[in-house]
């Protein structure tokens, strides 16, 4: 049997904009999707035992099958290779946490082990990128990169299809965060396409917003590296406002962001594709983290307490 894992992630700056070649900042979190793969006898058998938001597995089922077929092709294997695949791990199947990329990396690693392919991380990352196309249409590559390598990183897609810019960001110590889940499953592909359509139809509105998003990522990196967490939080709030303007937030996401800010979070924003899914609140120190968690619980939302800058790269 082959085994593999992939990290979940939160995007601190630049989701959606990264698809268009602007920079983003992403951190892996210390929750993983794990996979086990055995050579099968009849087609693709998938046992998905992840804890998920209601309807997540059903909604993603066809995309999941397509993603595995894409991976097999990228490995030069027959897309109908019979495999028994188990998926589990500590990363919940909530939209926005890179769960699809984490599962693709985990499955690719497990297939590599089971079939003795001995694939490098670079190859696993490229295979997971192919898989992401099934879920995201035109993915930036930020999710699979974080899922493969872990760590806190600056990411800029190469729109020409060549090497992306991936740089490690150093911070003094890990920072506590709270991830709030709306409980709503989101379709990343539809969200990404919606932004691209609206941008094309209304460049007068969207071009300046894209420029602002780029400036925020640059400023966010500086603030993280200099340890100015108040500034990081302010910039995250600003990023959330821009995401609202490009039409990817939702009532629940805005409510979670509001709650977090009222409880003393340094800053909060939706994370990932939006339209449901998750948000992230920057909550340095256990006290603020605990207060935000308490308020999320009180309002009936699920959450994940974790830290950024923990996993290595
Ligand atoms: O919602 P998630 O976890 O799939 O994140 C999507 C991030 C986007 O920037 C919206 C898309 C991408 O490929 O970068």
C-alpha cells in the first residue's frame, strides 16, 4: 500500500488576483489530507472519510474523479488504472482551505509509492496542478504549491506557463489564527470564472482594484517580515473589502469577519475562492484566539484553531 499527505492552506493576501498573475501570500496549516492507495481490480474505488461541510463530497464527486484521471495521465498511466483509494486526515473538507489540492498531493504521493514511481516533490506539485484544473478550471497553482511544500510563501504565477515565483517568507514565530467556516460548499471554478468575466466587462472598475490588491500583497509581505502584526491585520481587512468589491464575499463570510474584528482579531478576511467556504482571522496570542473561537461557537459556526508559519518548506 502507498501512503501520502498534503497540507491545507490559508491565503493571507491575493486570492483570485493570483490567477491573473499578481502576487499572493499563502501559509500551509498543520492539518493535512492523507491518502492510501492500493492497486485495485475494478476501476476507481474511492473511500472518502474526511470530515466535510454538508454536501461537500457529493458536490465535488465528479470533479474528484476527473482530477484523479488527470493525475494518472500526467503520470503517463492509463486514466482507467484500477485503484482503491482511501482519503482521510485532519484537514476538514471545507471550501477555501485548499482541500482539493491537499487531497491531490496526498493521492499523487500515495500512487507514486504504491507503483514505485519515486516522483520528486517538483513532479508531485506539477501533477497536483493538473488535478486542480478539474476543481478550479484555471488554477493559479498557489494551492498545490502550498499543499506540496508547506510553509509560508510568496507566490506569483508565471502567466506564460513557465516557472512560478515561489519565495519563502520568514517570520519571527508562528502566529495564531482562527479559520471560520460558513458551512457552505463553494464552487471555486464558478467563482474564478465569475471574477474573470466581470473584470473583462468592467475594466474601469476592476483594473484599479487589481492594482490595489497587488500593493496590499507587497505591503503584507513587508509587514509580516518586520513582525508588524497590527499592520498585517489592517491590510487583511483592506483585502477583504476589495474581495467584497469583486463580488466573492457572502453574508456569512462578512458576518464571521465582523465577529472576529469585534473580538479583537487584528484583521480578518475571506480566504480561498469565497462565495461560501472559509475566512481567516489573525489572532496573535491564545487569548484573542480563544475569544474569537468562543464568539464563532456562540454564533453557530464551525472553526479551526491553528497557526501560520509552523510547517517547514
Ligand atoms: O477555495 P480554494 O481553497 O480552492 O482556493 C482558491 C484560490 C483562488 O485564488 C480563488 C484560485 C486559485 O487557483 O488561485
